[in-house]
């Protein structure tokens, strides 16, 4: 772990700035913010018009003078000023007033595994702009493992797969630290793009970008598996005529389109297992893989991992909020590390 649990217990607020959603946990209050990482700006005046869900609904529907921006990309803050403005509005005046009463406000933030110093600095600057006097950085993989209840501090192997919007991270943890890890630049956005490309090329159908994820989740419930219906009806816009049209889509073909960009994830997973000590691999064969992150619910991903590795694959109870809940557990002091005392001769 990058910081000690004692330092984290002194923090008052935990922030998970993700490419898809921003989540804030306040000590003593719980999860207070869970909104899309989106902001809408008036380019004429520079005023912030909307943030969160309302701003996301504006995507693709705005006039020329309104720009919808995402200040976080791939787990990294790319626009510090806009990220600060977005966070201020998401927190609200009442909560910000409560935080300002703290004499020395401390904050904790999640950072992707092996993030470079510039990305870490951007996260720190974002929270300092909100009034934090000190910012502690925690690896997203460790926070997510704690949040989904894995025995991170025990001397046994646990494998976690963080399926984010822009990237997928896989790690093996033992004794509270990462033994080996890999980060692949393939996430939910790449899978969304694969579905859009398939429908455009094979059926000359265009879907709004906001409807791709609900479509995938609906297919998951309606049978995007080998035992489900052979086809399903999808509504969209014809590429040639521009008119609304419905087509019957083969679910097996959609499943294949989703699996195509995931080969890089399987390669990264294999590399982690090859670099892992044999004793820990034996533990993993029994415990399996725990999937967290918003993209963990994508159809067919868990079964694909079972077929490729032969290991059990589990999806966390609340996979999308595991990271921030793990940070919150550390802030509240609910995590007790295993203390290893030096042996005296």
C-alpha cells in the first residue's frame, strides 16, 4: 500500500475520479456523490451549465455554444480546473461548507496502478484546489480489493480484475501489497465501440452512444449466452436513409464482437499468472478471480475468463463502487493490518 492505514484514518474525504463516474465518500456520512464525470460548459461565457447525470444527457444534443467535456480520461485528470469545478458542484454548497470547517482537511484519492508522477500530481492538485491541506494516494486495485471484502492482509493470494471504462487492471495481492500486476488499455469504452462498429458494418444501423451500455446489459438479461435466444430486436437509425429502423440482431454475433477487443485483456491476465510465484498460483486456482468495476457487468466477460483460465470467476456484489467503499473503510478504521513484528535473537 502506498500509504499507511494510520495516515488514511486521519483523512476526512475519499475521492474516486474515474473516467466514467466520480464518487465521493465523506467520513461519517458514507457515499455522498456517485455521478458521471461529465460537465457542460457555455463556450461564450465560460460558465458551467450542468454536471453529472444532466450533463451526460446533453451529450450529442447541444447547440454549438455548449460543449460537453470529460475532465478525467483513463483514470487521470486531464483538465484540473474543470475537474475542480465539477467536484465543487457535485459536492454542493452545504457539504462544502461542512468540509471547510475542518481545520486541516485531509483527502484520499484512488490512482491507477503504475500511474506516472504527472497523473498523481494532477489528482493531488485537483483536491488541493478544493481546500485539502494533504492528499494521500492509494492504488485503485488495493482499494477495490478492500471494498469487495477480499482478505488483502492475509498471507494468501487473491486476484482482482478492475474493469474500468478506459482500462482494465489485473493484480495478485498478498500481505497487503501487490505481488504482480498489469494494466491493459482496453475497457468498457472499447467494447462499446466494438458493438457500434458491428451494428454499423453488418446492419447499416447507428445507435446513440448513450444507448450502447443499456443495450449490452439488456442483452445480458435477455440471453446473451449460449442458452439464450438466437436473436433480439434492436432499434436505431439507418445509415443510408437516416430514418428509424428495427433489425433482428444475432446474439451470437454480438457476443463475438464483444469478445474481439478482449483478447488484450486475456493476454494481460496470462502475463500476470506467468509472473506470479507458483505457491500463489495454487491459491488462485482455488479462490479464483474477483471482478470489480462498472464494466464487470458486461455480458459474456465472466464466462470468457472462466473458459480461458479454467479458474472460478466471481463478480463483486457492488462492483462499480468497490474502490470508493474500500477507501471509505480505510478512513473509518474498519481495516486492521496484520502486524509483523521483527524477530529478536
